[in-house]
């Protein structure tokens, strides 16, 4: 009877899958990407939600909400419900997921999709359960969780099922994930809650201390993208930055250089280098030998920081490659495992259910 029930459930899920836009979601601290089976990455929007202050009434999600960051009137607040790669506001995350699912699944609203969600490798069982529950409440028929380093490695095409050492560094908005992978499993992994957001914070603090200039998160991110670097540039750059003078309280413009921004980023970059070296020290000798030949692959939006690959290569003595499209690597990985059920079960993470007395 149990076998019949399981077979019936598999048959129902297969039939529903024929009518559903199954999707993979990279639920990031800074950006959420959605991969739809058969279509590729169809959505890439900021993980930001604008709500009425004191309520959970959602006014805007994604790109529209991000434009409101730091510019909202008193009755509206723009928040990021993900912090350091995990859910900091369950209800708002659920609303955000529902919005994104509905946006890409609008043609078949009667059939709920099966969803694969990428999660940081270092999160707790409680945090995993929160992600799974949020997706189910937002409209998913079935939810699978996959660790971000595995998803990123699959997304960039690394041969992770072979008995060969593959090392990936995935730098996102809230976390940096490093893993050595072989035979579709993580031999060693390390996750720290430092990423693009901490780099932005470091820039904000530097401008406060050096120029008494207060800037917002969006301005700091713009500075990082335009003149930020981890390694000396052939031709250093500069730019004007507008903010508020902390002493006078008036608008102020200062000119900063790429050397200054590089100096401001030293602390988060040192943390990333440190866990990279720890990961290499913990790698078994046979797999370490493979890394000499294949090197390290970098993914995630943070890997786009100029010269970061050169810095890591210089510090480790290994070749370092930034994948062609690092931002979509994790989303592409979640999408690829959707098409192979057996592979999906092999690389996804189970969530322990709460025991009931």
C-alpha cells in the first residue's frame, strides 16, 4: 500500500510537471534570480520590498522597490528581507517570493511549480526550514534546497561528478562560499557572512572617517562598481561623490580615488583570502594536486571586483578564473538540476522535520 501511494505521488508530480513552469531560484541577499525550465534566467531583480510602515502591506518589490531605498517618505519603508544569505523577515520574504513566482509563472496560475532554491552551505536547520516554508507558502508545489557552491559549480560547467578536485569561490551580496567538490559532494566547504554588502559598508565607513561624508548604500555600491579594485590598476581612477557633510549637515561633494577605495576594502578582502587559504589547507593531497592543474573558479557578483582574481592567485599561487557570467552561475545551476531528477536528488539538501511528541 505504501509503495502504491509513493508511485501514485510520483505519477501525479510527473503529470503536474508537464503543465508547470518548474523553476530554480537564487535567493540572494542583494539580488534574486529565477531560472525557468526551458527558458533560462528570466528574472534578475533586487531582493528589496517596499511596505507601508508599521504594516506588512507590500507596495513594491524588486527594481521598483530598490529605487525607493533611502528616498522613501515617512509612511513607506524599503527593506531587504534577506540578510547574510538567510531570511531575516519571514513574512516579507514570503511576499517577495510570491511576487517573483507569480511574475514568471503567470501563464499557468492553476498549477503550482516545483522549485529548487540555492542556500548558503553554512546555514542552520532552522534557517533551511524557514526558506523551504517560505517557498511552499508562496505557492511552490515541491521545494528542493541545494547548497550554493554546488549550484554555482554546476552552473559554470565544472565536472563535479568526476573523481577530480574542483574548487569554487562564490561571492554574493551577503556571503562568500568556498568549496572543494569531488564526486558530486563537498569534500570541504567554508561559508562566511561577508560579501558585497560588507564591501559597501566598508566604503561608507571610510568616507565617514576620512571626509566626514555620509553616503547611502546605493552610492557606496556605485563607487565599488565604478572605481573599486582589489589589486593595483594599470591606470588608477577617480570620481566625484555626493553626500551629506556630517559636521555642517549640508550637501557636499568630494573627489575620491581608486587607491582609497582599495584601502577601504582591505578588511573584507582579508577575510575572503583567509578562508580561501584555510580551505586549501584542509583539502586532501590528491585533490590539492588537481587544483594546481585546474585552478580556482570564481562566481557571484562579488567576483567582478577588479583585480580580485589576481589578488587570490598571487596569495595562493594557483591559477584563478572568473567565469563568463558570474552573476547567473548559481541560478543556472539550480535550473540544470531541475531537468535531471536523479541528479536533483543526489545534490539537494534534505531538511530535518521537527519531531512531534
